[in-house]
C-alpha cells in the first residue's frame, strides 16, 4: 500500500509531513550552527575573556573531533533506527539528547563542556540521518516530487544555519559564551515540541524498524544493542574519570588522534564489507560502488568546506575587519553568509537543473560533484592575496570572505542536496538508514580533516595554507572528472540515473 502522504499536496505541493520535518531540521541546525559558530572562538579565547585559553592546535583538534564524531554517529544512529527504534522515535530521542547537551554547555565548567559535546554527538547521530530518511519515505519511488522535496528540506537546514550565528553568535560574543550555548538548546527544544505536535502528518513514514526475521532474532538484536551501549558508557566513564583524576594520561589532542585513526580504519572496514558482501544483487552492487565514489568526493569536499567554522572563523576573528560602514558586528556573523547565499541561489540552481534536464543536458550527480570540488577550492584560492596582506598587519576587507562564501555556496548547491537525493535513490531499501549514515560519514571524515588543518593556523603562513587547501580541492575535482563517464555507463546497465 502506498504511503498516504505520497498523494498529499498541502505543503507547497508536497506532503504536509514535509513541513514537520522542515522545522525539525531547521531547529536542529539552528542549535548545531549556533554552537559551532562559537565553539573554536570560545576555546581559543583568553581565560580572562571567559574562554578556555586553548591554542589553535588544541582547539582545532577538539573542534575536528567533535564535528567529525557528530556526523560519524549517523552510522550507528541509522543502524539503531533501522533495527530497533524506527526513524520516528530515533529523531525524537535525538532531539531531546541534543537539547540536553547544549544546556550542559551553558553551565560554566570544563566537565559540563565536554559532557555537552558528547551528548550533542549522540543526539545528532540519532536525528541527523534519520530525519532525511523520513523525508524520502514521504514519497513513493515513482514520485517526481522527491528531488523538489529535498530542495525544500534543504532550505530548512539553511534557514536554521542563517539565524543561528546572528542570535547565538551575538549572545555568545557580546553577552556570554554560555548564554549563546543556552540559546542553541532553546532552539532545539522548540524543534522537539513542534515535531511532537506535527508527527501526526507523517503517516507511517519511519514509524517502525525493519522487522526481524523472527522473535529470537529481535531478542538478539536488543541484547546486542544493550551490550554495545553498556560498553560505550563504560569506556566513556573510564576515560573521563581516569583523565580527570590524572590516573590515565588522557589529553584532548591524544583522544582526537586516536579517534582519527579509529575513524579512518572504520571507514575502510565499512566500505570493504559494503562492497564485498554477497547479499547484494549485481544492480545493487553497481549502485553501491557509485555510493563509495561519491562518498570519497564528499569527504574531500567537506574537509575544505567545513573549515568555515574553524580556519575561516579564526581568519574572520583575527585578520578581517568586522565592521561595515563604521558599524561593528561579531565575527561569528560571517557564519550566516553561506546560508544567505543558499536562499538567494537555491531557486536559481533549481531552475537551471530543470531547464538543462528539459534539454537533456543536465549534468549527472558525479559531474555536479566535480563542480562542487572546484568551486570550494577556488573559495580558498581567492583568500591568498588578503592573507598575504594580513601577514603584514593589514586586516582584510570583509568582502573577501563574502566572495569565498559565495564560491563555497555554489559548490555546496552543486553537491550537497544532490548527494542527499542520490543516497536515497541508490540505497538498497533494507539499509536505507545505514546508507544515509554513510553520506554523513563523509561529513565526518571531512570535518575531522578540516579541524586538524585549522590547527596549522598559527604555525603555517596563511597564504601557503590557503593555497594548499584550495589547490587540493581543485585537483580532486579534476581527478573525479575522469571517472564521471565510467560511472554513468555503470549505472546505465540497470537504468538508474546517477
């Protein structure tokens, strides 16, 4: 039976449930980007100014670890939703845990700071990928509104990302860091409330987990989940207590290094399993190979793009004039520029893709990824000249960062919504949540790399740093261009358009 929501047109021609998910994701992104705009600035601010007094290397390591784990958690979050909770309950529990994490960070102590980061990671893992899966389930496989629905959903992401730095950034930098963190928690709380009130419009989308083969299999799944949860809590407790007491030689940088090794090894092992498993049909295997290539491209893209909250945030705070026509503004407000351009350009891109499709000239998903990589690289290349001036004490015009974010936005619109839609289209139905977790795993790897790169801010000449980052992304895009044709031919075998 088709989902009743599939014939619903009450939300701008789309299912009414899309509105519920739109605002859920908007408030979740409000909380995430509001806190992210402040995180590295708070850690590197002087203790006298209410910060933690970390240097850029230590702050960058923690920032990269936190942001990467927030996205990596989408993998276990997808598994839990697929097998135990269903996407609907996973999103609800995730939102509650995220809000608790932000409120924890609103309490000024080192213990509550790290506890808050941990809770946000867990909650984001449950919510982020699964809310996108529910969006996909509002439509039947043949519904031509799917890509348009994801475009509307993506606007919710960016509405939250636009408002968050303006509100949380101002409160954090002008009032108190902890007031800013608390404002992020209030936003997530509003999101949870409206999600509960609007869930009646979701039909049966994401309501139940994939049924187990038998009651015994279901019991085994629950037992395995309890075991892993217990091991996780025990590990966190041992590391936390041991590090706080001095019994274990635990440092933030050491944990970040170890987590990076685990992250990269886990990624390799996961894709080795995904691509070698005998459970896939030939058509599914071809689609999963394309998923793997798009994953690698997305990880490289996000490793550059996500330096908005780290390297570019430091450049805005330390080396850029933060005033317009003599009116000063918090440096965190630059974090809203990308979202502003999303609003301005997303309809333009949607129109361009439709017009090109009507002519049979629309680029394939991999080709759009090439555009994304080249544009995000150019965004760093244009900063080489103002960075050289900043090195001799001349602060950069804010328009340089505006130009960078414009180029990054063009790259993002060419890659991110396309990737979300491609994952729901390419994923075998029985692992839809897991494959969406794979997409966010790309963000995880990229965020980790980007955070570590930001640690070079105080030890490498800025023109060299920006040139290396930009050149890396452009070369990666040109390499991917070589594989666009083979991937299209691979998917043509089963009439699946990449």
